[in-house]
C-alpha cells in the first residue's frame, strides 16, 4: 500500500482507495442482509420453523455472512491504521453495557419529559412479558442488525475513512454509506428471493410502511449517534456502538410498537411527537458520548503537558468514568523528540491499557532527542571552563 508522509503522519494512499474500502464495507453489509433474509426465509420454510426460531435463523445468517468477511478484510491489510474497535473479550462486555446504559438513560429522560408534557400515554405494564420480549429481541437485534452493521460500517468503513481523512468527513462518509445499505439490501434480497422461490419485500430507499422523508432523517441522526458512541473513549468502542444500537431498537420496539409486538408494555404517541422524542433522545445520547470524548482528550492534553496533575473536577470525573483511556509504556510513539501520547482512537483493541485508578497516566518522555538541549535553554557550562583541565592531571 502506497503511503506518503505529511507533517509527521502517515496517510494511506489516495482518497479514492479509502472511499472504495468504505463502500466495500457497506456492500458487505447489504449483501449479507439481503442474502441472510432471503435464504433465512427459505430455510425456515424448508425446516418448518415457527415463532422465535424463525426470527433467529435469518439473523444468525446475516452475522455469519458479514462479520468474518470484514474481519478478514481488515486483518489482511498489513500495517493498517485504526483497528475495528472490538477490543478484548474482557472489555467487550464493559463497552456493550456502557452503550446500553447511556442510551437507555437518555431515552428514559426524554420520554419522561414527553410524558410530563402529555405527549405520551402508557399502557399497563406486564413485567414477565416485557422481560421475555427484551431478552429475545436483544439477541435477534444483535445478530440481525447491531453486530453486523457496526462491524461493517462503524468498524470497517469508518476505520478505512479515518485512516485517510479527519473525524468529521469520516463520520459523514460512514453515515452516507449507512443510508445506502437498506436500499441496496432490498435489491440483493429480491434477486436471492427469486432464485430460491420466496417472496421479497418491495425495493426502495425506505422499508415498506416507513415515511420516505422521515426515515432517512432518522437514519442519519441514528448513524451520527452511533459514530459518537464508536469514537467515545474506552477499550472496546465498537461494542459501545453495538450496545447503543441494541438499546435504540429495544426502546423503539417497546415504546412505539409494543402493542403490535406483544412486548408487555407500550405507549400511545402521535407521529409528530414520536419523531421529536426519537430524535431528542438520540441527540442526548450523542451529546453524552461526545462530551466524554472531549473530556478525555482534555485529560490526555493535560497529561502530556508540562504538568501531569489532573486539573479540574470534570477531567477527574472523565478519567474515573473510563479508566482505560490513556495508553502508556511501549504504545507511546515519538514525533520529533517531543512528549507524545497516542490517541486512544488509534490504539483501541491493542489489549494493553493503563490501570492507574482514577488518575491519568503520566506522560512518556521520549528519549530520541533527550540529549539535545531545548530551544532557548541556558547552558549549564560556565564561561571559560570548557578548556580547563582536571586539577589532578599534570601537564607534560
């Protein structure tokens, strides 16, 4: 892979290659989604499955088709930049729970405000049915949507763009690819369904029954929220996005579709208020993750500056919330002999993270130019002493 050096950083090849990889990630997801749904329905009929197994089989097929492909694509690139962000198995659960908790808390806050304003009227809850629905829906949502979509899009597509471009362009580009996937998957599903003799949904930019204008808007906000979760500090950021994805689907299916899905709880909301509430809690979720990233960046800047002490309660709170943000030791890199800490976004999934409690990791002093005096530094050698001999040596 051709690279070029620019201002001390390595940029992978031309821009078209990065965009090509991002579109490839979207194509993998579209093919997996369309093929898994069509083949899954054919297998369900052949095996005469019904109920929950009939939902689980196509979902498992989608993940089985998408995830191994993008893992092979990313690991097959020697010297590739940012990893997918899956982290270690130990950190995956922490990232998943963090995404789940932040999104659910923001949804509860916004929906509570909507209830207080009279926008939401709740049905009587059935706790046993609700727990059963949430557990079953979570597994299907992970396999059918959250895991494959996050791995292909916020994992492979975003990392491919971020290797080459800045954060804003990478986020917008990944979200654009995300918008193309549903329509492309319907085309794939139609072709596979015709080949295996099953019925396929109509092709289009929005699923059947969805508003053709409102759906892309909601999908765009949702995609940017998932990028915020993906780029938040933590050792398994992609699992935070997966948790956010599952929480969004679970909340919406209970609140807005609970009656139709027999979820054990539901709400009555007008379409306009439903759109406002959905966009509101997604925006709140994105704000929390973005704020955590900004505070962690401030903490890293403080740790690499002249003073390493944590300066302020907000920075201490961010460091305490997510301890494994700052790498240390062998992961620090040199750039011109300055004190450097690598960005957490470039070292996710490495597996070696600092665990120094709530304090920040001290900066690593790079020794590549340790012997060179700093610009403007005053020499400690007194004038006239450079040529003196040791008093103990005799002149011959």
